[in-house]
């Protein structure tokens, strides 16, 4: 405390010397010029930054392995630029883990200063605690031109921005070009429609030794099931919620999307049932032709595959339209002491700046979603060498988000359960199951609105 007061006193004395010299000039200057100079003096000193002491902030994130290391290194560089701010960086598990820990932290009054919040669910409940800082005043007009409105949509609750997009990803097709060529498919022309996907996957699904068991599968989807379900529904022209905020999971478009998923498993037999957890290893081992997983998998897949086969990526196909759901996490700031809030906002803006997004995406494989980041010379050079990352960035043209809803958590959990039922039973009554699910979600929404 004494050190801080000495710093403030020294700052005041330094400012006082400048003020005295200006005052002497003013006293020698008559009339309107005096008033003008006085106004200039007041403006100058109002723009002087306040003298801050050392402040420590906590940053919770959901990036494991090398991606977490990138965040730690970025935080170290931030601290070099802002030596008065110390950042404690800590991994808190996945996005669902963070939501649970934040909710516990709200109850125990033990929250971080900066937090990475997943777009999948939890924003409404956390926002309604009153502990999350509204960020609208920190989002500039340039930010809104530079970042897709859809990305802001998943972090906006009741018309207020509660987090800033940061680690952005979308599902994408990961392709084994060697397998394509072996069955007479052109990897330069990946499937662009659902019908194409079925045709390609049938050729890619093979029993090589004739023992009646599939050795090479044509298609599989990663275990983040609800997220991929969103994509199927969007591609078929459907939506999760209507403009009235009610669930639309039993719409004809949604029913058709779930039926297509079921057909991939049971009718066309090109996707192994209940085997999504092993999809990544199946693909990197070379035994899967097309794998639908997050674009954030690109760097890890490339490292695991090495030069064993020609690894490429492609857009997701369409049914009626091209569409992909957004994923990943944004950065939010919790209310605290003013100096901690200022420090957390400074770090948030540094991470999500043009250069911050370029660096994070380049080093982790997350999408370069800022237009200004893509335009940087170093990113143009990077994309020229890493065409996979470039394809992921270009697919952002088709990104879609469902509006934030209090029932997001229920939807997320129940979609995973529903897909398990559908893959387990080729005779599953999809319309009935979706009608029951839709009713359950709308009941959740009604109960919330009735509070």
C-alpha cells in the first residue's frame, strides 16, 4: 500500500510540475487565449493514464495439450507488454466442466477474472447471475464489421454481448485422399451434397479380406454428437428454435435430418453404429475415408498422420443449403474490483485483436474468423502453405448459429441420447421420438418463462 502511495505521489508531483509551468503561461496570457489554453490543459491531463499498481488476474480456459500451451505462451507475451498485470492461466477441463465450475464459483463467490465460455450452453444461466460483465461498450463498430454477426449471436443474451468470440471452430470433412484414389474417386472433387456423400461413402466402405467384417469405413462423425446434429438440421433448411423462441426439433426438416443420419448407419451401412469415440484413431490410422470433426482437429491430425497418406479437408455437403454450426469458446469477464476488471478487459481485447486471433489460429488450428486477421501478410503466407486451414476459414461463409436459449443444455444432452437410440435401433420411430423431445424442451422453456 505504501509503495502504491509513493508511486501515486511521484506521479502527481511530476504532473504538478507540468501543471505549474502551464499555469505560469496562462497567467501571462490575457483574454480568450487564456481560456483556450486552460481548456487545452484540462484536456491534456484528463487524457493522462492513471497510475496503476501491480494487479493479478485469473484466466480459466478449456484448451488441453498443445493448444493450452499456446495460450500460456500468449499470456507470457501479454505480461511483457503489460508488466503491471500478472496473469494466472489455468486449464479447467472442457467447456461443460467450465460451466459447472463457474456455476459453483458463483455460489461460492470464487470466480476467475477472465473465462473461456463454450457456445454450446450455459450462457443464459451464467448471465442471469449478474456476475458476468456486459461487453457491448467494448465491442467497437470495427469489431462488428470484422466478425460475423452469427458468431456474436451465440454469446449474446437478451440483446447484450456477454462474451467475445475467440476459439472459433466448425465441423469440416477430413479426407483420406489415398482411399479416394484407390476406389476411383477424385479427391479434388469431394462430395458436395448428401446424395454425393452416400455414393462416395459406399465406395469407400470395404471388406478387404472377405471375412464379412468392414475393414475400411466410408464415413464417421466425431463424438461431439449434438453439434453435428445441428449441422444436419441446418443443411436441410431447419432450425433448433423458431423466432418465437420455441423448439422446432419435430419439424419435417429435422425429422428428415435424423432419418438421413439413421440411414447412414442402417440402410447404407457406411457409418459404424455407436463408434464415434474411436473415429479419430480410425481416420489417422488410414481406415476411414471421410471423417466429420471439428476444424480444430486439423493440426493434431496432420501430426498424427505425418506422410503416411495424403490428408485433405473439404466443406460439409448440403441437402438444401450449405450450412455449418459454429463451435468453440468466447472470452467473458466477471465483475470484480475495478482494477481487476480493467486488466481482464485489456487481456480479453489483446487475445481477440487482429494479431491475437491470427496468432492463436495459426498456432492451434482454430479458425481465423476476423477478416482483418486473414488479410495480414503473415496469414496469407500461412494459408498458402497450409491449405487445410484456409479451407476451414473460407467455410465460415456458411456458418450458422441458433439463438441463445435457456434450454440449450437440455437440447445438448437429449440430442446425444436420441442419436444413441437411433443408432441402436434401425426401427426407431424418429417422428415420435422427436415429438417427445420437442415437448420436453418446450416445457423447459415454459417453466423458465414462468419464473
